[in-house]
């Protein structure tokens, strides 16, 4: 059981769950440091993994105790890296049985984290060169090796975020079981620091001749994504979102659930939004979140004329009243 700000998070995903508060002002320093640590780990994974469609190979996964690369390594020795947010350590585990770790603690700068991780990888003979530059970060992009500013880490705050993310990932995975078409794993994209699940209709999208190779790969097919992010300098609260690509006509005419969810029009298109707080304080958080996810899918797949009967699994909606 995790306790923080008087909230206990119990096992399971049912109505009894009490989710932790995620007020950004309570943990923004930790969030920024953790985001950059995750970027270092993610770039190591990117350099140590064969390419996959839609750049899925770049993402991190929710593990048992934190974020993990999963099994990676292009050489003979396989390894994994875990940002453990329960024991608060960075752990490297090699396929030959060796393990090594260092503590995640307040004062550990991004520069120190980067150096110590590469030292562990070098010890195992699996170190790789990465682009030592943060992505999708506001302000000057200080190289990882020189970033001594981001060094704040509150273990309790990180634990609250992990407890929420772990629960959200379980609900996303349940929702994923309702679909039998092509879809991504439930994974965390470290450049934007959001947990994402993406479904595909199976229909390709004409390539944009002005797009770079990465964008052409990511947006090559019709897709619908749902996600969860902790907030940032522009969005000052944790939230769930949904987006559809390409955006079909009449998308925002389709209603969303629960009542607190709404469409927001952005320069890049429409975004379905539901504040994390609305889910956290709902009588049954799991039912509220599943309702949002399904309403985003119904809106996007309906407006884009996906074959929803063909794409639905035999488990669609199963167990929605259980647990």
C-alpha cells in the first residue's frame, strides 16, 4: 500500500481504489528530473533495439516497480534497464546474471545520472553512443552531460506518480483487450513523457512529402490514440487524452463520457481531454476511465467509418462491472 497526502492506493483496479493526488506544483521539480532521466534511458534503448513500426521500439514499458526498457541488446549479451520507483534505484540486469544499480536520490543531476548509467553499461560491455540532447523540452536544451540543474528528486512524489501510472496502465491494458485489430503495446514515450495506447484501422494514409522520415513512419496509417500525461509547464495538471489521425469530419460532434470530458480544439487538431482529478475522485475510477476511453474510440472510429464490428474482440466490454 502506498500512502501520500492521506491517500492509500490498494491493489486492483476496481471501485475501492483510492488514487493519489498528482498536483503538479507538489512535484514539478521531481517530474522534470525524472523526465530527463527517462530520456537518457530511452535513448539507450533506441540505440540498442532493432527498429519496429511506428517507432514502438523506442518506448519504455511499465514494469513491476517502474519504467523498464524490457529485453534489449543488439550484441550477444542481452540486458535491461529499469528506473525502479519503489526501491528508487536505476538497475541494469544482464543476460549472464550480472546486475548493477545506483540510487535515485535528491541531488543526482542529469549529468551524474547519464555518466553513471554509461559506466554501468560499459562495465557489462553493452554501452552505446546516444544523442546527448533532450527532446521536447521547453527552454535551452542543455546536453545531458552538462545538465547539473535538474537534480531534484522526491521519492514520495515519484512514488505517487508511479502508483497512478501503474493503475492507469492496467486499465489501458484491459481496454486493449476489447480490440482485435492492430494496436500498440501500452507504453511510455519518453520524449513527451506520456503513457499511450494506439489502435489502427488498417488503412494507410497518403504520405506527406514534406514530413521527415520519423513522422512518415509514425503517421503512416489511420490511428486513434489514448494517453495519460502528468502535466507540464503549459498544462498544469495531469490528464487523459484522445486523438484521431487523420481527424475525420464531424469528430467533435460525437459526445464524450463521463460528463467532465470535453473536446478541445488545438492548432494541430482536436483533442479529447479528461482531467485526472475527475477520475481520481469518481465513485468508481476504473469505470469512469473506461467510459472515457470507449467514448473516444466510438467517436473517432465512428466518424472515420472504421469497421468496428470486425475490429471488436470477443472480450469487448467484458468485465466492466467486475472487480
